[in-house]
């Protein structure tokens, strides 16, 4: 395997040369002539969390819409009623499911993918929204589990992304349904919050409910699912649901690009976790030494203390820690957007910054936007090979910026940041809305641009796989979210990951076949052994 191939444009190159013939029978929905086609559907199993893993644009949300009764599949013809759907699935486990769905005996509930849209549709206070959703009488329990006590009296309009995500998940949990669908529940959450919702979702299944979840954070998907489906195909053209697989096998087959039972190679290369140009911590030329910094906001409610440290030329430093601990505040001080209360960022270095929440009000095409920043980079073979092609940017050139999907906008914003000439690149949460291949393509592009251009990047990130793949060193944030935060000086990966994971109380092991990080179940033999030895994380 060649890892993420820079020359092959990973996620555009996913093509299956011949569609197997028997697939035509499994044709579930076609949006129109020459439009996207969905083949097969996932299973739904009582008492189980069924995970779904696949690239953006391969029909995962479409499948959720069908199983939740929002979309009657046209069976790739002109069908418009459930009876034909029931007939088409005769002998399949889904026959029974669709019969009940039609009779209204099954009540589905969906946590939608884009929680950012909720404030446009719902007004009012969090408490009122959740009280209205509460059909189970579990208001207090769910509020506590998702740590919503402190925001119950806030307006929906004022919530951060991570708060909206937890409110949306809570609203779904409070409903009395049979089938619960969570479409990308991890966006904007920190690792501790991700594992918390994973446990909550697991408990829901254990109480006998059916749960389906679409998720791109591999460590989380792994932790939460009983079985998974891999979705493969050609994004925007067609998508095929695989057979259900054990979680470990399914994820490993996905990474290898080869489905064994189906005998299908859906990607010409394997995804591996070997970093390109492995570098030793604290090696080479120092770019800058930043001093101790303190930030207190006017209202005096939050205090951040940053211990001084040094940054090296060519390195990528991951920034990890819970939400509300001051990561964005730190990045903003380095970018010159916020002024420290004590200390001074008095360097003459230039900074390029991608904020966490991206604005979409730009009027014009992607090409306009990017060429205004630096048109020469769009023509450069180096940038085409290292950045633009791997991120699929040329395919987006003619699109209007304000019509891009979340994942498309994220890739454009990352590109806009990286084509600007600067000494330091500050990138706040690049993984939001990206699929696994895109996350790795972005990670690889950042690493190679920093190494080859001899620049430095600081990346705030919550996806453990991405942090692991991206970072040469880590800045760990500790403290009490919303009250005070402390940023430790940059440290090596082993020390940093151990410190960071010890704060959350979670251990990771490596999958022996693919080398990917896997979260240990709490209290398992491995978990206890690793905690005893203080090895929360294995580098290799
Ligand atoms: P995923 O959830 O895997 O990202 P979706 O199910 O949202 O994928 O979309 C799969 C494909 O179907 C995309 O190319 C999308 O543009 C297309 N699509 C989604 N909804 C519609 C629709 N109502 N009409 C036409 N095409 C659609
Ligand atoms: P993180 O990036 O780690 O999630 P932030 O730096 O965004 O954390 O926020 C840290 C704390 O500071 C939070 O409690 C947040 O509400 C608060 N905060 C952030 N910006 C401001 C501001 N401009 N005024 C007052 N408080 C703020
Ligand atoms: Mg989707």
C-alpha cells in the first residue's frame, strides 16, 4: 500500500470498474436521470448499534431518510408507495421493518447531520425545547448525562456548535421511539464528550432499541458500534451498502480498500498510518520562542494561562484538550485577533488562520475566492500535487461558495488558509464535516507543505486518529472548562498523549493489522493494565 497517494487524488479516484450484475436487483433509489443511485440498505437490529462508514456523497443520509420514512424509495423506477417497497424486500429482514413503518407501528427519530441549521428552525430556550421533546420522563437524567445543566436557560441562538450537538442528541434521546438514527453525532464535540455520547447511545441499544449511526471519527465508530456497514462507490454518482460486518473487520477492510466477503476492491490503495517524513521532537531550527501569556475576558469569567514554549521550523503541533478550555483563545492571541491580558506576542512572524466556524457569506465562486488570495498557487504543479488535487478542490472551482456543503466548505477554507504565504499556520478543527479519507488527505497535505516549505502549523483537533497522524508534538490544555485553562509547553507525542488521555481517563491500543488507534473499553483487562503502567497511548 502507498498510504494516501498524493498523485492519485484519493477520494475522487474511488471507482469500481464494473458494477456487479446482481446489484441491479439491489437498486433502492435513484434521484433522477443521471443522478445519484443508492444500492442496498443497512440492516436494522433490535438491541444493537449499527454503524455506517463511508465517504461523503455515497448515500448514507439518503439511507437514513428511507429507513426513517421521510423518503419512499422509488426502487429505481417510478414507484411511489410502501407496498411495492415491502414486496421488493420480501425475504429480507427489512420486509418486516417496512411493513411496521407503513402501519405506523415503528416510530423513528433522527438526529440530523447539520446541527448548525437548528437555530434557523427553532427559537427559544434550551429548557423549553427539551421539555417539549420529553416523552420518556428522563429529562433530568439526560440533561445530566449530556452535561446540559448550565445551558438550560440559554437561547438556542446563542449556543456553540458543541452545545447544539448535545442539545440535538438529548432531544432525540428524550423521544419515545423504536429506531434512533444519529447522523454524525461527533461534530464539534471534544473526545471526552464523544465517548460520553457513545456510552449513552450504547445504553439506548442495550435497553432494546434499534440504533443506526453514521460517523467519521473511526475511534468513536469503533467504540460505539456492534456491527458496521461499509458504504462504497463513487461519491455523487452511486453508493453501495456492504454486508454487515464485525466492527473491527469492517473498519480494517475499509482501510484496506478491499471487502473480503464481497470480493470487491473499491479503492486502488490502502490507508496506512505511517507518517511521511517522521521527525524527532525538538530537532532542527527554532522558529520562535513564545512567552508566558495570560488572557482574562472582560466579564472575568474565564482565565487562560499559557506556559511559554518554542516552535520548530517544519513541524506540526497538535493542540488537544476539552471544549471551553481556551484553545481558540490561544490561537487567536497568536493570530493577533485577541490581545493577551499579560505578556505580549511581539513577533514579526506572519500568520494564516482558519477559524473553527467558517463564514459562508462570500458572493462568488470557489475559484474567485482562492485566486484572490494567491492565483499563482492554483497554477503551481507543486500545490496541485500536494494540496489542491488531494483535497478535490479543482472540481469545486465553478461552484458558488455560499452553496457548498459543510464538507466542501471546510476543504475550501483549509485550502484558502494553506495557499496564503505565512510563517505559521493556525488551523482550528479541520476535521468537522470531512470523511475519513478527506481527514487523512488534509493531514497529509498539511504535513508535507510544512516540511517542504519549512513552515510551522498549529492544529486544534479532537479526532484521535487525525491528531495521531498529523502531529509531531502536542500542546496539552488542562483545567476546568468555562472557568480556567492552562496550556502546557509543547511536548513529544508519547508524553503529550499520555498526559492528555490520563486527564480523560481513557486508554488506547493499536490494531495489530492496520496500526489504527482503538479505544479500550473502560475497565477491560487492557484498560486496567495500561493505566497501571501509565501507558495511555501506544505510538507504534
Ligand atoms: P452522504 O450522507 O453519504 O454524504 P447523501 O445521501 O447526503 O450522501 O447524498 C448522496 C448523493 O445524493 C449526493 O451526491 C447528493 O448530492 C445526492 N442527493 C441528495 N439528495 C438529493 C436530492 N433530493 N435530489 C438529488 N440528488 C440528491
Ligand atoms: P476552546 O477553543 O478550548 O473550546 P475557547 O477559547 O473558545 O475554548 O473559550 C474558552 C472560554 O472563554 C469559554 O468559556 C468561552 O465561553 C470563553 N470566551 C471565549 N471568547 C470570549 C469572549 N470574547 N468574551 C468572553 N468570554 C469568552
Ligand atoms: Mg450525510
